[in-house]
C-alpha cells in the first residue's frame, strides 16, 4: 500500500478530524498541497486538480494543520493554503523526523493516530523511493506513544519561534489531555489495547541515543540487523554495541544503482569492537532508491523491529553525550516486539566498498531567520538563530516591508504590515536562502484561498439551492516560483459600472437561507456555506467588493451578507469577514451618499443624502416583500 493510500484510509476512519501535524526533513509545499492534503481530506483522486484544491480549501477551516520541517530543504508555494509551516532550526544538525499525527473523533470517541516513516514530504519520497512506514492508533494517555508524543510536542513548542493562541500545536496538546486514562475497546484497525503493550515511540531529543532507548525499553541487546541508505561516524555505536553481532544492509544509489554509501571505515570500526559486521545489499531495487531505515534488534524481550528516520550515523543514532549539549539530529522511530519479513538481500563484498562512508547531504545551515505573521495582530516577527561571525550581518527581505539587517547584537524584531507573500529571502555574504513565513492564529486570517468565482456564478449557485459547489477552471501549473507574481487573479475587470439584478440576488438569498436552515445542527456544513466554500457568503462579499458593480448594489449585498454572518456570532472563522464587512459597509455608505449628494446638488434639491438613502432602502424592502422574497435589510444600518 502506498503512503497516500494509507493516509486516505486512516483519515476516512475519523468522523471529524481536529488536528493534523506533519514533520519532515524536506518539505515541498506544492507537493504537499496537491498530494498530501487531498489524501487527508478524501478528495476524489480521479478528479481535476481544481476540484481537489476546492475540497482542500473547503476542509482546511475545519481541521488545524501544521507542518514542521528543517529550514535547509524547503520549497515554498506561491499559492495560499490555510495551514502553518514552522521551520525547526537545529544548529550543526538537522530536524529529520518524518511523522503524521492525527487527532479526531470516531463515534464520539477521541483517538490519536501516529505514523513514523523514512519518507519526506516530497514527490521523490512518496512516489519514487522505497520507504519504510509504521503506524499505530493510540488508545489512551497511559500508552507509551501518547506520553512520547506529549513530551515531543512540548519540546517542539520550545523550538519554534512562536505559537498562536489556538494553533494546531497548542490544540493538539490540549486534545492529548482529553484522551482517557485507559480504554478497552479495539481501535479503528481492530487492534486491542493489550496487543500493543510492546509498542514504543522514540523521539531523539527525549533520550541520549536510540541504543540507550531500546535497552531501556526492551533490555540488553544481543544482535542488530540494520538497513540504512547513509552511514558514518559509528565509533559511539561500536562502543554501545561492543561484542554484539551486526548485519548491515546498504542501498545502491541512483542513477546507476551500482555504488553504495557504506564505507570500509564503518566495517573496520565495528570489527574492532568485536561486532563481526556482515554486509549485504538489497537483492532487487527495480530502479528505486532504498531510502528505508529499518532495524531488527535481538533483545531480552524478544526480536524488536524499528522503522523511522534514523540513519546508521552518529547524528542519526545519538542526541547528546551523557546529558550534555545536543550533537545529533531530531529523529523518530516506532518499535514493537515483533519480527517482520524483509525484502530479499544478497552478500556484498566488503572489499568493493568505498574507503569512506557518506552521510546525508546537504550540510546544515549555519544560521536561519524565523519569520512569523500573526493574523490576529497583523504583525510580522523575526528571530535570528545560529551564530554569525563577529561582524557578519544578515539581510532579511520580506515582501511589502522595508529590508531589515540582523546581527549577533540585533537578533529579533517585529513590524506591522500585510502578508503579501509566504516566502521571504535572507542573505549573509555569499550565503543566501529562502524561508517560509509561519502563520499564527489562522482562524483570524483574512486571506482568500483558492480560485475565486464571479459574483454571478455564486448567485447562480445560491439560486439553485447551493446544493453543489461550482467548480472553477484549472489555472495551470501550481509549481511556479513562490516569488512569481506575474499571474494576478482578476474576478471582474470591466472599468465601467456593471448592471446588477437585485431581484435575482434576493431570490438567491432566499435559496441560501433555505440551505442554511436545512443544515441547522450541522455546524461544519454551515461553516462551509458561510466561510469556506468557493460560493460561500464570505466569497460573495469578496467577489462583489472587487467587482465593478455600482456602489449601491455592493452596499445592499454586503448588508445582506453581514446579516447572514451575524446569525453565527460564535463562529470564530467568520469574525475576520464580519470585521472586514463592517469597514466595507461604512466605506460603501459613504460612496453612495456622496453620489446621492452630488445628484441632489445637480438637481437643486435641499434634501439630505442620509434621508434619501434610508428612504431608498425602505422602499426596496417594500418592493421585495411584494414579490414574496424576504430580505433582511435594516435601513438604520
């Protein structure tokens, strides 16, 4: 089964999904948007890209999603999606775990699902390489996996630059506390609580080393079989496993699939520690790079299998030395007392190995600037991490803000502004890089997500009862440079004021009210209709205000939409739209009254523009009532 198929299967087991957290070394935003999120939200795999995007944008307001990745290997997207990306800087090393953590409810019961794998969030990992994957459902707070996730999330919270009031990480921590202490029922895969007594979840920052963790959980180690694509720096492993037989399975590397990265330096070091290393390679690779990190460890408790992100290197297997400063990667592994069938292997002649092993590339970044944007305060914040040379300075470039210089003496700052791009640039001498802005308090976001519809398309959908969300056309390749602003989405571009059929609008409004009434008691469906669908109430407001419709028509539409949103005062996702609407209505009233005042002056009338506007709105209400279409206009608004 492919990773995305398993993700789709697991996500479908939840009746409601509250939080989805992803960790990765590499992060390609376009791949994540077009492949991972559609699987998470059950988008039709055979549907058009526009349809899959529409599903994702509709579901994201219901589920808090966050990605945590290493800053050295990330690629931003020019498209806006409602989730947060947090870069985790580990000086001299990498943030390297690959996890999926889902928390939600099934039949009213709270469950957590945890996957540990070797695959990054990239097309190469999910579609081309041979990867390792292990997962478990968490039944209760008493399980080791639940405790490990809780401690890791707390550690993660201290490593990222900032956390919003109710963002994905904070919400996940709160939900963990709601898991019952114990549970007897089987999980959605049909596995009982007692059957998972041997499952253990390893996060490297919580332990000295993987070897110490295994011994602590399963007691003494008597044999190791390890598969890894990368190797090196095994002197501490040799000391930890002194006298323990070791079998190493090395992968052949593309493009020729003849060379391996395991060197004689590793075998010689292990031989000197009486580990009698045996070397094998995969019997078949089928043109696929075996990126899997797989361990079978003989212990007092029995054979233990581990799958995850740990390469057979010092920084992959060790976090610190005797409780001292960190010197390894952030890694994760899932272990269980079990033995699985491995793919076939064949003997590898040690004499054919290169002299020196090769560890994973690239080299860790010497510095990084965390940039976050808080939607609630509409403010950017930044923080420089890593040590620069004495007189070095970092140039930080955030779109729509003045350039900022950072140094060892000036490492933090903030500035109010509007988020114009989710990518930023940083440069220090010859070193340059691109980062992704971490968005905080996304429930307060005023960004527009997805391809917008015209006001006519939205009104037509409402007239039809809003039963099916209209599908926008595909807009080409989504993989353009995140800094490429050549494509500007224009909803309605005519210069002169366009006619607007108010009667049809009020007929449509009647259809929307009927649909909202049908969904009474289904808050997530009402959220879609009010906020997240491409034909939602908020979408109509955005569309009409960007159109060339007459200000009077825009005013009427905005007032009606404000009335609809006001019926859900506790819907936090609608708060930014209500705030924006209040400003739009005030501005439009001013424009309309100015037009009325000019017309009255031209006619030589002494009437008040305010009185005329109020009269107009009251007469409109009467005419609509006569047509048996009930609006909600309030002339005193």
